[in-house]
């Protein structure tokens, strides 16, 4: 008997909430860096610099290499094309959409917006900041694969995505709203994917 496919209402709510967060953060970022955001950045950025090397590996889960890795995991845990294709579509799609948003918002990275003294010597200074491509990819992949995971591994997926976003602020590559907007964009794309292709009612969660 073929497995039925459903489109849970929660993904519609998730898409709407993510779109609202993305729109709000974009409107604020387009006007520059508010004082409260600079203060949050300073607080997160003042952790020991030795953490930069510890955080390097987790941050790669937001790189362009992450979607094919998550696609492989999605296939292994579900034997379904949906999380496999979804990780590639939402992950890589988010990577390029983030670049397009950067060109539209035109807000710089912390070094450009707050001055070189505000960031570490190892921080990325080239390019634009809003939205964070790493945060977009990480949250898109986590949201795509989460319905196919057990509750414990689902939590791990979301914690790893949050670690990527937080790390980008800690190392001085992004401002807080950059990663908030990126996370919202990633979840939005994944939510739309689930609404379009659905989620099997019987999934091989692992």
C-alpha cells in the first residue's frame, strides 16, 4: 500500500512566521545598525578568541558543502527523495538567494559597519553582511530534514543550525540581524518545500 503524503498546517504557519521575521529584519538592516544590535554583537564578540578555532568546523555546516551532505543523510534515514532533493533545493537555493538579498540590502559586515577595532583580526571583512548565507543554509537543511528524524536527532539538527548562526557573530563575520534574517530565509524555503511536496505519513526516522 503506497505511503500517503500530507502537508501539515504547521509548515504554513512556519512559512508565514519566517516571512514576517525576514521582512522585519530586512527593514531594520536596510537602515543600518541600530544601537541595540551593536551592543548584542559586542557582547557575543567578546568571548575568548580561542573559540574561533573550535567553532570553525561547526560553521562548515552552513557552507555550500552542507546541502549535499544533508541530502545524503536524508536519503539514509528515509529512503525518500523528498529530504534529499529538499536539502539541495532549499540549501543551495538559499545560498544564492542570500547573495541576492545582500546585493539588495547593501549592509556591510561588522568591520565595515562598526570599524576594524570592533572585530577580530581573523574576521571576514570582504563582501556584504545581510543576510548570512551560512545561517540560511544551516536552517534550511535543518528544517528540511527534521520531519524525518527522531525527536532526539531533530533537536541535534536545530542546535547545530543555531550553533552555525551564533558562531558567525562570535567570529565577527556577521551582525546579529544578519543571522536572524538568514535563519528566517532558510526556514521559509524549507517550509515552502514541505508545503509543495508534502511529508510522508510513514517516515523511516533515524
